[in-house]
C-alpha cells in the first residue's frame, strides 16, 4: 500500500528554525546601530570630502594638539579606572566577604545596575549642582566648615573634576563585575590556608589576590574603555574648557567653518582602536579568571 507519510528527513531539514526568531531584533539592532555606523566611521577616516581615498586624516591624528587630547583622555580614563577599581573592590569585598549584613547586597547591586548607566547631561548637571562654583556641597563646605574648594584648586571643569564625575558610574560598574569573582573564592581555600598557618594577609597575598588579579586587571581595562568612550558627559560638563578627544571630535563634526568631518571620523576611528584594544584585553583576562574560579 502507498505510504501516507509524505514528509521525510529532508522536509525536517527545510523547516524554519523558529528558535532563531527571537535573536532577529537584536541582530537588526546591532547591524543598524553598531556595525553600520562603525563601518561608516572607518571608511570615512580614509576618505576626502569627495570620497577619494586618502591617508591625510590618519596623519592628522599625529599633530601636537590631537596627540595632547588623546593623552589627556588616556590619563583621565586611567585615573577614573584605577580609583573606580580600588573603591568598587573595597565596597564589593565589604559586602561579599566582610561583616556587613547580607540584606545590603540586593539594594547595592540594584543601585549599581542603575548608576552604572547614568551618564550624559543629567549626570553633568547633578555634579555641577553639587560641586560647581555655587553647588550645594561647595557652598556648604565654604560657609559651614570654612573649606573653599576653589582655593584648594578643585574645579569641576578640570581634569580631576571630570575624573570625579566619571567615578559615579565607574564604581558601580566595578561592583557589578567584581562581585561574581569574589563569590567565586571558595571557603575551602581560606580554611586550608588557615590550617597551614597562614594569616589573613598571607591568604590574600598568596591565594586570593593572584586568583583575582586577572579579574581586577580585566575590569580595570573595561573601566578604562568605558571612560575613554564617554562623550555626552564630557561635553555637557566641560564644554570646550578641557581638550579631550570627545570634545575635539565634536568640534570637528558639528559643521563649523573650520570643522573637518573626515578628520572627525579619524578621531573616532582612533577611539575605536583604543577602546577595542582595552575590551579585547578585558575579554582575554576575564577568560583566564573564569578558568581559575571554576
């Protein structure tokens, strides 16, 4: 008798893989807002205004003013990354390994998740309103305690002012990333070290710190990339008073008479290279730390 089954293995192979449909919106988003803009920047960095190929834009990156802008941006990123790692690690260690109540952990991680994404004009306004020349904390310290931040050399529109502002999202990001690594430290390791006669300092120096070192270095690399690529906060806070790459980039592409959009593409291309290297280092170090903590 003829078989009523008209389907076969080939029919099953031609079925639409429905489990991939959920990824389509993400893929479209990445294509439209990440890959295509990045390719436009890379291509534009090697073009004249008429579309012809040139290396003049890349050569323009090595002028003294642009190199100085990159150097200031690198120093701000390093300072905020180092301070963010130090303070964030101390807070996370106090919650995970210290004697603080565990009920603090949930609200702390929730706040960190929100604060790590808080940037741009609202963050700049918050710090100007708090630490600006007539900010709440500035006026309070001057009138009530007699400490004048301006006389001490602090200016919110300066190197350290921008660095302190960046710490608002750098510290929470550090807490979010380093907390799982601290959770990965097994209790048996500390107990074994104590049985062998190691002090708490020796345990951290010989056991815990070497294990956490890849995570710490990787997170610092990520924080560096996070600060180096911050554009809206720097522009909203300092305007043109600080010569850093995001502000110089904005000046080149905003359409002024002296602006050069393709030099702006080259500046953006340089930022992509720097942040790409930092993120690649983070991924490599994170993979090493995960092997240790498994």
